[in-house]
C-alpha cells in the first residue's frame, strides 16, 4: 500500500507527461492458507479431524453469497484477534443444528442452522470471535491432552458396559465432556470474543443478545423444558444467565448499549436470503409431526407432542413420558423373510412368541415386542423393494404409550405418490419487508414447516412478546 501511495504521489506530478503502465501481476508464490500452515503441528491436528467433522455434519454448505458473508465477518475479526498472523479456514456446515466450534490450527466451523437463527452480522461475529479465541488460546491442544489421558478409562466403560443402556449413557456423557471445552475456557473465550467484537467495530452487546437467542431456541426445541438436558450441547457450557451477564459487563467497556458499534443487519439479511433451513433434500423433510423423504418415496407420522430429530443415519423422535422412536433402513438384496429377519439376533431382549407377520398399507411387514432393563420395545420392520425399514419404539416398563405410539407409526407409514414427491421442496429463509398492513400475526402466518408459526417467527427474529411491526422493516420467514 505504501509503495502504491508513493507511486500515486509521484504520478500526480507528471500525469500529463506519461501514460500509466500496470506493473502488478499475480504472485508466483501466493500466500494461501495451506502454504502458511504447512509446518504448523496444530494445523496438522485440525486437518486430520476436518474430514470427520464435515462428514458428521452433513457435508459443507456451498452458497457463494453466504460464504462471502461469513468470510467478510471473519476477516474483520482476524485483524483484531490475539494473533493477527493466525490464518483461518472457515467452513459452513450443512446442518440445521445450532452450533459453532473450532479445531487447533485455525479450523472454524459454523452451521447454517446458526446462521439462520442470527439476525445480524454482529451476532455471527460474536460466535466466530468466541471460537477464534479458543484457537489463539490453544484450548484445543489442552483438550486433546485431556482426551488422551482418559482414553483408557473410556475403553473400559465401553467394554464393560457396552450392552447396558446406562453404561452407554455414561460413555456418551464422558465423550461429550471431553469433546467440549472446560467452563473456564468457555468464559475466557467469551471475554476475548467481546473485546474482539468491540475493536472490530461491531456491536459488543451482540454476544449477550445471541446467547439469549440460543437459550430461547433450546427452550423452543425441548419437548419437556424441565427434563434432563445433560446430553445436550449446552450442558458443556456455563449456564446462560452467567455468560450473558459476563458478556454485557465486558461490553460496557466500549460504551452504552445502542450507542456503540455496527450490527451489519442490512448486509447480513441480504447474505442469508434464500439460506436452506431445516433438513436437506438428501436427508428428507420434517413437516410438523410428519417425516417425508422424496428420494426414498416414503412418509410417516409421529404422535402429537413429539419432536422429530432428523439425523444423517436415522430419524429420532422423542415425546412426553420418556418415549423414544428410532427409524432407519437397511439394504435387503436377498428378500429374506421378515419374521426370520426380526429373530436373526439384532434385537436384544426379543420375545419370540410376540413375532407376527402383517401388512401395512399394502406393504409386507412384521412386528414383535422386546424388553431390556427397565424398558419395553415395539419392533416393526417393513419391506419396500430391496430395502427394509425399521421402527424401534421404546417406553419405560409398563407404559401404555408403547401401543398407542407404535400404532401411529404403523398406520401412517406408506409410499409417497409421484405427485407428492414432485411437490416436496426444501424450506428456506426468506427476507420480507413489512407493509403498512402487516402485523406479527400476518407475517407469522406465512411461515411453513411448523405448527408453532407465531412462536418460531418471534424466535428467529428475536422478537419479544411486546414487539410490534413497522412498515419497511425486514423480517425472516421460513417458507419454500
């Protein structure tokens, strides 16, 4: 820049005497991220884990406009980070989950679900600055050492308790604890992140604001807000009120709320207009209490009050009274008898006298009951062509919900018609401008994919119960 400025000044003196000849050309040795990081052992650790992270979150979400938006925010933060020479690889994950995390060496990840929840660039900057703080503080290296120290204990738990439900839960909790940063590390990253926000010119209060939004989303998606959430992502973080107050306290160093920093709302909303929301077409769709998969050509319902969680390898649903459902499929190229298949050893605690063949909406099927520990199960398998689909319903022992829940699954499972498949479209975030006749109710009525339109509209737009709509304001809605 200084050289260019000197050339500009000298050129002004003789602008009429000489014509401009460009001397700038592409570098033969460009400074790309892989080149900068090639001798960094921390980056090598991140590179090793990167493919696993991407695969477990449904791959990368590729959209040029959204990628430019996130890169713009990351670039502004890098200049004020604890280590400005640190290079970053930012990946948008193709997942509806609300998540963001970092790996050693500058690997940053943010899900499209988190981008959909955020309402301005400052909120995403708050998340990214927090994750960048983990990188510059080397928290990932500290975490890796802790994981290596406890790997033997984890193996013992897996081997001794592998067939026990409580043992599997204990192992899952242990892995979650090891995978997460410590509470002190999270709080340290919060403090560094707020400082970066303010110094980059963003609204420093965005961190507290988005923590509130994430807590509201967790309450919205919880089937039972009072239930045990110890396996949730947020369980590894300090409680939300503590973090929100900490974030606000450090933001005050930059000035009073509403008087400092930019939110970047206008360019942020433009950058996420059209963002894929919820499930990707490759994994099927959740529409209220219904799961539909166009590629597989199937659909089924879960009972009212159940929450569907569409994972990459299975569809899970949870409901009141500790009732849980798992749905998946396995290949069946040999067309084996379904009664024989149920009894082939993959079901623990199977009750052989309960196995029976049946037909479900014209499809060959079989069902059985099983029991293990304090749980009772209904197992139902259905064949379509060379695929066997499996429902597993689990309830606490003695619960009458076993029959009522499994009956809803069986009666609603069927093939989709060609017209139904053709009509399936993914949901997206659409940014709309309120007219003079619009209210929160009229805008919420345009939402799709949920039976709680008003609640979800308020949530994704961070609106309170007393918020109102002004003409010309922009809002996010979820529609096709």
